[in-house]
């Protein structure tokens, strides 16, 4: 059974903290890395470090949770158990469960969050949407530019996203001509409307991401014929959990660790209900 410090070192090698954005909060949040008796045989991957995921780790007997989203992104002055984040911290410490976060350093990794999203949709990645200038191979960066094996309509691509991504209350929204033919598509896991300039420069037929706001989306479809596909934030990032788990599995096999790696299938997207509105009069 590997030591916690060994597993965390492997995670840091996959997603180096120095590649995270300056505003981000990545790395080990809970866990005594210096404790030589701290060992790991079960790991749970999830998108969100919420109480439901901590409770799932307890039931599994996991000693480590790896999440994409940080627990404390903007800092705090308390970890009191009367707060919902403090309650997570208390739970993790009580049951000797470590928490490690890979956020923007996983977004830009090779493979990264958007590679996993493209893979879930069977899209062929041709390169990053916003390349990382520090990567001599030109493979790291934000988002991915992809090609379809065969052209299909924007409607069919949106239907593919609805069928392949985890189900959420939001489902899939689409903007643009449903019958427009799509050959190339940019994808970005998580909130992607800050990338519209790069998407336009790439000259792709469609952009699939999450959390598209009214004004950026409206301006995008007014400026060009690009098709927009908007999924739930959680749904576009969940495929990374499976990809990351497979990466750790491979490391475990190489080292003979025998880790049992799990992916949480709990839907921690905050939206729980959707009602279609009536057509305008």
C-alpha cells in the first residue's frame, strides 16, 4: 500500500501546481503529507468537494478524495463545523481522508479537462484553443479545437452531447441554425464564454462549453454563423474524473500499488429541476 505522500507526489506530477492560474487554489487541502503511517488504498475522484462526496468517501473507505473544484477558492477566516465548508473539513479530518484539488492546472494539462470532454463526444482533438506558451510541444492550453469524423448538423451535435454527457436538470441549450453543418468544433470544460475571441480566431463551426451568459452568447451569434452548445458546468467537467482516475490507475499499476480508484457518479450540479417556459406571445 503506498504512502499518502507518494500518491500526492504522483498527482502533483500529473498536474503541477505552478501551472494553475494565479487566482486559483490547488493542491492538498487536507491530509498529513509528513505522516509516514498515512497510507492509501482507495481514492475517490469527483468534481465538487461537497459533503455528499465526503460521505461517499467514508462509505467506500477511501483515504483520499481528488476533486476538480477547490474547497476554498477565495479564502476563509473559519473552518467551524457550523459552516458547510467547515463541516466538510471536520468530516475529512475525523475520518483521516485527505483532499487534493486539481483545477486550472488540470484544465490546461495534456491530457486535460477539455480532452476528456472531447473524448466523451468522440471528437478528434487537433490542438489547444488557447495554447500554453510554455509548452514546446504545443499540446497544453485552455480548451481544445476538434474535428468531427463526419460532418453533421448542429442539431445532431447537440443531441450527441445530450446523449453522451451526464444528465442534468439543465440539459443542453443550443443557439444558431440547427441545420448548419458542423465540421470543426471548439470545446471547453466549465465556463467558456471568456474564450469567444479565441473561438472566433479559430474559425470553427461550433463551440461547446458551459455557463454561457446572455450578452456574450448574443454577441457571438450576431457576429457570425457559429453554433453554440451550452451544457451544465458539472456535466462538461465530470468526464475528466474518469480520465484522471484512469491516469492514476496506470501509475498504480506501474508501481504495483494496487490502488482501488473510484469515480463519484453523484450529480453535484446545483440545479435540480427544469421547467420549459411557454413561447412568447
